[in-house]
């Protein structure tokens, strides 16, 4: 009997233990459910409070006659992205007495009211943490985008909507650029100081159709307009710009090789005669040396590349004197040249007297007067364009005429390829592809880490189009 009672008690204890465990689990679940209910209620309250804006946080605006109602939090949302935000500063609480609202309590901005809707949408997106807040602005057509840029600049929000992306040649691509008024090839192009634009001068519109005309690209409107007519027609000329804004166009061809130069001074409507070259040259390159001197490189002194030159000369525009520059290691006509950050000059490709297209480059030291080999290109090129890359001192070689030799004959083809030359490492690597093949084109660096490639010969046709390399 005692044994049976003991077993019965043991069973009762187990049942009690199970009941205790079950009650503890139910209590725990109850506490969790209660905590979840409280959290949901808190989130609901926060959501409701977030939807309801108190009178103190409301802002009434009149932008160009259009009425908007928003919040201080929205207008100040982009201050971390754009510290210079006018709206962020104005509605930060520090300038209440300067806002001068009208009788309805609206603050007036004499700006584009229609485009402000996009700006306010962007600020609301930023306030909500939307990573695509600027999508609608980025999707605007080009004609509206120009006006939008001006509005964003006014409000100090351009850097927030269009954050600066550092230039990287591996990520950069070519896109269509502005179109010149005339098709031209074999011309000079320079960027004028103080953002006055890009001047293109001379060249040819076709075989025998040599040009004296010039055009100016307005960097704001992205449109070309006529510029002063040169005194001579010049195909195969070169151009350089001095620090004071004077533009010098040298050499070229006009039924004969030219040794003359012309100068266009800032704000002038007329070109004037400049100093003569010691040697007439066409298909040469020209670079600025200092505030009064330019370097003329290679070219041909005859009707073809069998008269290619290995000489260079320095023209002093103040005195009119020409003095010999460094002698190149080989003759080069229709070569390209770039002044590197350290002051040395990289001369690229071209044709030698054997009419061979060259893949070699050489480095001219203007101080010592010497020339040393530079990196060799993967593709032999003449009539190419070249420019420094915006950020790392490397050189981009663009298009040109290239070819391989078969049975001792050069087979020339117009190139759409580009190459990146790293002089410091003596290496070459492929660059981005042009939209169309181009030779006899020109390339200049634009503000905003962009490169303009303009004009040239493409598949046998002289073109007026351009392309812009950017991020």
C-alpha cells in the first residue's frame, strides 16, 4: 500500500511540474505578445504623429506664383548632402525674422515654380531615405535640364542632386556632344581661359576645300557660333592658347606649305599676323611653353610624309624670334603632342619619311633640350588626337589612322579605339571606344573632368559631330 501511495505521489508531482512549466511558457508567450502589441502601438503612434505635421513645423511657400505646403524637416533634409543649401539654412530656425511671409504666411521665391515641384519631390525623398530621390530630376529632357541646373545652383542643391564622381578612365564612356556649324578636319582647337569656350580654327571641309573660318563653343549653352575669320585658309594647322587668352594658329597647307602664323587677341574681332616659322610646316603640333612662347613640333615641309620633319622650334611672340627646340629621335608628321604635368612634352605617333605609321612615342625635355623614348602604343597611329586625363597625369590617345603592314605595305584604317599611356610606368592600356571612327580630329579637356573630341574624318566623310568622354 505504501509503495502504491508513493508512486501516486510521484505521478502527482510530475503533473504539477508539467503544469508549472506550461504556465511559465504561457506567461512568457503572454509577455512577448504584450511587448509586441506595445511595440506595434508605439510604431502606429509614431506613424500617425509622423503623418501629422504641427503648425510650428509647417512651411507655406510661393515659388514663382505656385503655392506649396511642406515641412521644415523636408526643406532641411539635404543639408548633409549639400551644406550650402539655401533652403536648409533659411528654414533651420536661425532666420525666422528674415523670411518676410505674405498675408497668407507664404514665403516668396521669384524662381521657376514648375521645376520647384521636382526639387521639393527630391527633398521629400531624401527626408524619407529614398536612395532614388533624384530619379525624376535626372530623367528630365536636356532642354529642361539646363534650366533645372540653374535652379539647383540657386538653391545650393546641385551637388546633392548631381554628386561629383571622380574621373576614372576605366568607367568613363563617350556620349554625343554639340555639333559644329561646319564639317571640318585637320584643324586646331583650344580651350579659352576663364570658361570663355572652345575655339576651333581652320582645317578642311573636304579635299581641296580649305577653311579660314573659326567657331566658338559656348560651354553653358553647348552651342557653336561663328568666330572671327582667319586671314588665311589653313588645312593641317595647329593652335595654342597663352595664359592671357591670345590664340596662335600656326602653319598648315593652302596649295602650299605655310610658314605664317596668326594671332587672335581676347575681345578682338580680327586676326593679326604673327611671327613666321623658321620652317613651313603642315601636320605639326603646337603647345604653350610659357606666357609668350609656343613650341612647334614636327610636321611635313612638303606635300607628303616623305618630307616629315624631326625638328621643333620655339616661337617667342614678344620678340618674333624662332629658336630651335629639342630634336626628335625620328621625323614625325601628323603626330600628336601633350604637355605633361612636369613640363615635359610627350610626342605621339605620326608618320616618318618612309611613310610608315609610328607606334612609338618620345619625351622632349625643354630644359635639357633632349629627347628620350616614351611608352610604345599597342596600335601605330597618325592623325590622332591626344590630351591629358583629368586626374592622374596619364595621356589619352584618341582615334587617328592606324594600320598594319602586310608584304611591306601599310594598310591604313580610321580608328575608333583609344589608348591610355602611362609615362611614369612606361605602359599602355586600352581606353574607351569612340562612338564613330575619327582621324584628323581634335581633343580638349573641358571643365568638370570631361574630354571633348570634335570633328575629323570618319569612314571617308568629314564630320561636324563631337563626342564627350565623361563619367
